[in-house]
């Protein structure tokens, strides 16, 4: 799937990858993820997209965003919008699809291979457009959750599909590992 001399860029739909990892009962170790794909080719960029709820004093995703930014990831964030749905439930919306698509199209001229960490079927036209430019596209998500976290049309359009669960031993850690590490750090 990968060639050692090809130039790579990672595009991570943060909310989608988090949900896929959660569905498989493991957390992503982003340092290991970056190392794994740097080993597979010449990693030029690793983008991470997430929306931040700025109305709260503390955002639970803020420590991750800060860590990623200091550890070689290009962070793309924007404020999330908060609203109440028709049933009176509080909802948060922060769609980053357009931002990711624009950055991927601009980056395509500088890379040979893009790895998209998302299962969102809305990205199928993006994958097709990148391929027309001569860029190979791998999509990483999971079919092993119920329901599957990847749209069939996105999986079929991609040059390669990477099953996230098969990367578990390489880039994953169990949620318990996180609790043990934070307890040790606080001791």
C-alpha cells in the first residue's frame, strides 16, 4: 500500500477518528500514529481537524489540541456552535469537512499519497478529485463496529482501505492505559 520514497500527508477528522476508536474500545496514541506513517513513507504533514466549544471555561479536547500542536501536527480548529434541537436537547455542531477538503486539494500538488482518517461519505467527491490529480488516497476507519463507521461509497472510492482495528497494536492504547498513566503522573 505504501512506498518508502513517497511523500505522505495525513488528514485526520478528529471527531470521526475518536468515534471510530471509541467504537473499537481503544484510544489513539497520536505519537505512535505519526511514527507509524513516518515509517511508511516521507511524512510531510499531519493535519488534525476539530471544533472547539469556546463558551465553556474548560474544553476537554483542549489538552489534546495543545499536545498535538506541540508535537508535529498542524492543527485546524474553529469554534463549535451550540444549539437546542427540536426535542430540547443541547447539541454542538462544528463541521470541519470543507476546511479539510480545501487543505487536501491544496496539498495534493506536493504529495504522492494522502491518508484520510474518516469514514464520512461526504468525502467521496474529495477522494475522487484527489485521484484525478494523480494523488493516491488511503482511507482509515472501521468496518468492525456496529454500525460500521465508514460509508461504503467512500471505502470503494479509495485506492486503499485501512482497517483501524488492524492498527490497534501499532497506534492504540486501551482507555485503561490512559487512567493508569494519569494516576501515576498525579501520584
